[in-house]
C-alpha cells in the first residue's frame, strides 16, 4: 500500500486521484474526499481536506496540524498502514512530515532530496537537491552511499559511478569540506570518479552527483531553466522566418519524440533518501501521468528493499554516524 | 595601451595576435615572438615565451616565474605601461598575477570573476564565477556594488537590478550568510530585487546575480553545458528522420542567427572586478574574434573609468572594508 497526499499538485487533487487510479498500485489517498471520487478499485480515499501550503514554516505547520493531509499520510506510513509515501509537490511540508513521522535510518545524519534527471545521455541522480543548505563532509559521504544504493537497486544501474560536484576536476579543488569528503570517498569502496564540474552534470558523465543542498538546488533549477530557455529561443528563431517555419513543421515529430524521452513526468520526481521508508515527491506541475510514475517509483523502491539495502551499504562502508563518531563527526 | 598575454588560448598565440591586430586598439602583446608576427600597426610585441599552465599552483607559479608572459603583462599594467590586462584563458594564473601586481582597490576584500552571459532575454552578469569558493556576507555585498558599477558604466544598463542567488525567493531562504547579505543589500541603495533562484539565471530576471564562487562556478558551467546538450539533442533528433533532416536544413539560417546573437565570443569573456585596473579573461576556446572582443571590453572599461566609479560606489554605499570594520567584518 502506498500513502499518497493528494493536496499540493498545481492541477488539483483530481489529477492526483486520476494518477493514483492509473498507477494500478494499491493507494491510500489523503485529500478532500469530495474532489477525489469514491473508494474503489485500487484506491482507498481518506477524507483529509486540510492542506499545508508551501509558504508555511514546514516543521511548525506539520507539528501543529495533525489533521493536514500530508501529516496523516506520513502517519499511515509510520504506523505500518502503508509502505511508502508519495506527495504531489510541496517539498518543505513533505520533508518535515516524513522526517518527523517516518524517521531517519539509524546512523543517518540527514535525509537528502535526490532528483532523478532524465538527460539525453541517460539518467543522473543529483543529491542533495535542497534539503540541507549546509552540510559537513560526513553528510556528503552518506549522500554518496544513499544515491548509489538507489541507482543500483531501484534504477538497475550496475555499479553506479559517483562524482563529487566541485569547481575543478582535480582532488584539491573546492572548499575544505569538499576536499575532506573527496578524501573519504576516494578511500572508500564506491566507484568514485572524483570531482565533477557543472559541465559534467547535463552530460551525464557519472550516475550519481553528490553536493550540498544549496549548490544542488541552484544547479537543478539552472539546468531546468536553461533547457527551457534554449528550446524557446530556438522555437522563437524558427518562427521569425517563413522558410524556417516550414522547417519547424517538418522537425516537429522528431522533437516531440525527444521531448517524450526526456519527460520528467516519466521519471516520477524526486525521492527522499535516508528515511526508514521510501518517500517520493512529485513535481508540482505533474499531471496524472507524472503522479502515476511517482507512485510506481515508490512501489519499486519498496519491492527492491531500497531502505534495507541502503542501510546495509552505509554500514558496510563504515559511513553510519556511530562508526564515524570516533573520527571526523562533530555530532 | 592594453597588455595582452598571448599564451593560454587553445588556438595558440597566433590566434591571440590576430585578435589583437583586429581589435584596432593599441596592444602590448606578451608571448613567443616567433609566433606573434612583427611589431607593427597597433601591436607591439614583447618576447615572453614562458607560459604558466592552468595545472600549476597559480600563486606559487606567479611568484616564482617573473619571466612568464602573464607575470610580465600584469607588471606592465602595474607600472603604468598599460591601462588594462587581457589574458587568453588560464583563469588561475591571471587571477594570481593580477591580484599580486595590479592589486585590489583599497577596502575591497576580494576580487571577483564576473561572467557576462549573453542570453536570449539579455545580458546578465554573474559573480563570483570562481575566484572565491568561500565568502562572507560582506564579500557578497561588495560583489553587488562591483557588478552594478560594471553593468551601469561599461554595459550601459540603467540602474541595474541585483539578485542574490539562493534556494528560494523569500528573504529567509538560504544559509545564514545569505540571509545576512540579503539584509544588508535590502537596507542599501542598490536596486535590489531580493533572492533569485537557479530558474532566474538563464531567464535574465535581473541584470546582476551575486553568489559565492563555488555556486557561481557550478551554475555557470551547468548553464553552458545544458545549453550545449539541449542543442545537440535537438540536432540528433532532427538527423534521426529524413523528413526532419529536410526541416533541419530549412531552419538552419534562423538558428545560425540565434547562435550569432548568443555567441560568447561577441561578449569578450569574464572580467575581474575589485582590482585597480580592468582585467579581462577570454575563454580558452576563443579565436581572434573573441580575443578582439575581450580587448575591446578592456578598452571600454578603461574609457568609462570603471575602476574609479566602482570605488566611488563602494564608498558611497558604505561597503568598503574600513567602513565595515566596526560592524560585521571579521578582518
């Protein structure tokens, strides 16, 4: 069973309900019952009209509003009624509700938001994409293990390559924290490709890109917007001449095919790593297709035992908090 | 007179010499004389074959190799033989040589690398693009003043709008250092638009984007590569079908026009701000056209008295180090 918060999607709770039905998975759907349709087939509706907005202070809102849909959905996962959580868009409240109710894997410092990017050269997992604006080296090391476990077991990538995002490829480049994380990752067991630069992110030079949540958030949004601005500029240029407009019609099929291949809705959104159950956050702009993908992604993470395997990989790599306590951890 | 280091361009010193001749400006050209052609017209050649590579530790290399072309070119600016410095690509050595010889404006904490980005919606100045991987709030505030002075006086933008790069538009978003810088910029005299996100960079939502050199470097390289990957994916999709290939031929003229409008070589590269003379760093990939633009940009910065106006703006805004000493500066 997957618990889904139907509030938060730009397209409204109806679109989330539609995505839940289409997913074919068993879903416990929290939201305004009068907009979700009946409990039937694979979907069981729980009336929870109260919504926490993206503009509220997340932790305070989650603590103070137990009736809110995201809080109820997270509670369903915490008490075992559901195996995973999916929300339709508001990152802050989802992160807060999941961290408070579902809780971290024992020994994990911080959960990370991992964005799975559909790129022309393949899929890349970027983490942290915004959960932690400041991190320490041991957090970055954990992010690497968590990201690798996801790509290996949920995405089926054989021995995923990890890059540490920095300002140059050489080991000495970056901040003291980056250099410390580099040293630990280089000494570890992962397929560590060393530092990667901004150039290497869109070209999918590695499978997992590790960074702090500030840089990751900026890089992710910069990529999204640059891709959009580039496509719009080309479209604008094509429309500026009659000959090119005809050409534009002739390339439409090929470009539509490309767009479908790179569609974020097919990927399913971001996943929170480091918690005791899988948590997926769809993009606010997702329609039913994207939400069905998000639910499918959560299901796959459950079936592939992502959490257990992540915990085992962190333990085997000596990256859990207890193992690190004697060395570099400041906690 | 503009001092130009002819070493460092991917296309070789010959391309730099060609760019110097084409610029029409008076140039003192440092590099291997046997590859630069004769001293004639607007170009005076100084034989300086020794080159500092991008892989050497910059400060040590600059200090230890007084005969190197970039060191001699910076010395020419420091002793008044030239008004500005242009280098053809190696950022580290240029930054080190310029900071050591040309020196900072009195009261400036750190020079910043400012990248002038040609975007479909207009030109945006992003700083710092990599000189300082860690910064304090007072550095970010100075970057804002320095960037505004450049855009106003050299690029002719009327009252440039400044954005502070963060993970959300609200004033409270970001690290403690970002929040502190936000507070000071909001209380100041600049046209401060508040926080901007990664989305706002390629869309040119503001004229000047202020950030630390780590985030700025990652964002800049991510933008460059995303734009390239997007264009290549579209080109690849077009070539995959015969009909689309014909369409591709018909749109070629319009797309070429767009490319010319967004050509980095037309902009002239990055400029170091905060030093006592203008310093321009061309992209390593620049050919003669880009290098001529870089020299033209340096000339314009001299003619428009960029340095004097930057110093005056920093002083008027109370952003110089001495003025800040009693409040938040830790220096």
